[in-house]
């Protein structure tokens, strides 16, 4: 089955610890988040995300972290053979109606990205759970900052039908998104959340790629 992998913020395909198979395409989530933020397209971002994934309706979607926003948005408008979500959430930052990352933590990360981008990325990759933190990053600081602005602004106001989501996974050692964020999404989708003894970077997802 053809697969589309939607990765998370600041994680390029060259960073992945396992090479993608010949039948797996890669969706550059970071660049698309930055473009949406740069165009101030937050009001219509879900429709735009769906349009971006429309050519892949014959693919299985494997979405990790912020890539899950695009998969969830597209699933509202289109059906896909399978959709597997890893470390997903309704909102990246914590809100009154949704658990997530503390807004203060994200604001601090935005500030340190401006003055210490390399060190900020190094800490982020470690907190993600990469056993060997990626060296270097092909994204510009502006692209990364715009991506963080996207994460600070968006949330899933509507969710797809539960029948369109094949599986949902979260790590109980996640230092980026708390487990309760995944459990909250599972509750609103009315589907199970498979909990793994894993960090934010859930290595088992590569078995689908």
C-alpha cells in the first residue's frame, strides 16, 4: 500500500532514524505550517490542509506530532484507506477545553529559537526522544519560527468521523505532548488510544513506513 508520512515540526526526512520505503512519500509539515502562518491563513487552515492532501486519497496516512493536524483536517473532507496518528492532539498548546503544552513553555521556546536556534533544536530533539539527536537542520530560523506560530494559533474545532481514523497512539514518556492530550483526542473521536512505553518519537510508527 502506498503511504504518506506526515512528520512533525523541525523534523526533516533526513533526520529520520529509519529510511522511508520506496512506496512511502513524505509530507513536509514544517514548510506547510510556516506558509500557512506567513499568509495568516489560520481561519481557513483546515480547508487548505485538506486541499494539500487531496492528491493522496489513495495513500495510507501515517501522521506524527504536528503532522496529525493535517491528517485530521483532511479526514474531515476526504476518506483515506487508513489513517494512523502518533502523538496527536486537538490543540498543541493547552487551552481551557483541551490539554497540551503550556503556552508559557512554547513562548519561551519561541524566544530561545530567536537567539539560540541550534541549542533550542538540540534540546527539542532530545526531548522528542531521538536516541541520536539530528545534526543540523535544513529549515531556516524564520521557517521554524513561523511553524511555532502555527502551533500556537491552531486547534481542531471539528473532528472527522471516527470511522476514518484507523488507530491512535501516544507514548507514556512523552516530554513534548502529555499523554492526556492524546487521551483527550481519543475521547473526542470516541476511539481507543494505544499507549506505548515510548517518548514523543514513537519508534513503532516506522513499521508502517
